[in-house]
């Protein structure tokens, strides 16, 4: 009887425990998600009058395990500096900031990130601090780069090295390597490194073609040759036009395009194109193909086009019209 009375009078401090509705509201979780979460992590609990309370300390530690004064998390940086995830990633990589992993969280060194923000003075939270000289930032970058280079395993390359070699953005390289799912990669200090041999084979098609003298952009190709984007892609694929990518933009070999577009070749004056036969003799394309196939007319191939011997064509159509 005394135990039951004690249970009726027992209270729980809000500073020590959460109720399920409180967890749902604070962390944006559904009721079932909360139950799965506390069960999976074996959260300490107390039950009073059929009402369950869960340890606030244990949940807060799991939900925000990164209360380390030396590091920021992405959510913290978003809140403090008003930056997007992409902006945070850019600064972290561009300035080679120290990072660490804590479970699923990426941690970024506070002092280094704050120094970069003060130096840039464009974060909307603080004014530029002229006491942080460019030399200080340069020294930081140099030291970080040396540390990163020293960490790269022998026979491996970093994302940045791949991007520099093949003139791509870091994000583009990340997308390609992620899709490749390279099992031999190594992760050190939050950075991925890939076997050189695997990368060279996989990125061979992106390598620059030194024999190409003039490259034009996709937009220039469409305007110059009056093509739609679909026609441009189809033309380049069918005629195997050399391409390259620079920072995510595609460029095409103008010389190879012109070769296909031009019907100039040795002894060209001795051959008709299909269109020339159609125009000269007033026949359809089907008639042309049936005729050259039936009479086995001599021909040459230029890229994806066929040209037929003028002498044979003139003789055949002259004979056909003479009979008619």
C-alpha cells in the first residue's frame, strides 16, 4: 500500500527526463519513430502511473554528441553563419580545414572556420577583421595542404587531384566516383582517396585530346551549325566527335565537326551525293537507294554518308529513261 502511495506522489524533473510528446516536438519525430529510437539506443526510462519518461541526458547526448568546443557541426554552422550545406562544404575543402567524423556527423575545426569567416568578412554575422592578414590565411592553407599531401596513401589520388587533372569541378568528380562505387577507396580524416590505376581507366574518356586544336562549347556549336540540343548530342554521338569537359561544361572538336559537315574528299567531283541524284533526276530517296543497290553502283563512304559514282549513275538513269 505504501509503495502505491509513493508512486502517486512521485514526481519527475523536466530537466532530467523527456516525455514522448516532448521528444516528438523537439526533434520532429513521429510517435513510432520515438519508440524505435529509444528501443534501439536502450535509453534509460522511468514509468510513473503508466506514463513513461526517458533520460534527457542520454537523448541529448545522442542527438547532439558534438558539444566539443573544438568543433562545429553542419547544423551549428548553418545557424551561426547562415550558410548553406554547399557553402560550408566549399569553405571546408577550399581552405583544407581540419575535419573529423563522429558517427554520421562531420565535424569542422572551430578556430579554423572562424578565422576564415573573419578573414572573408562576408558571412553576415561579423565584420572583416583586418588583423587577420592574408599571410596568416596563406600559411594556414599551405600547412593544411602539406598535411593533406602527407596523408595521401601511395598509389592513391585525392578528389582535388582528379578534378585538377581532368578540368572538372570537385562536385562533378564526387558524383562520378560515388556512382562508380569504388570499393578500394580509402577514407582518411574525412577525405576519400582512390587508386590511381582505377581512376586512370575510369576517367580515360575525360582526358584531354592534345591533337584537337580548337574546342567550341555546346552553345556555340548549336548557334554555329543551327542545331537543337538534341540534334547536337545525336550528331556528336553518331559521328564520334571528340569531346572534353571543363568544370562540368562540354566542349566539342570544331575540326572534326567541320570534317563531317564538309563533303570534300579526294576525287569528290567524280561522285554524287544522294541529294544530288534526287535533285538532278527528280527522284525520291527510296528510288535512289533501290537503284544503287540493284545495279551495285560503285560508292565511297565519308563519315556516315555514301557517295555514288557519277558515271554509273548517269548511265543507269539514261538507260532507264531511254527505255521509257
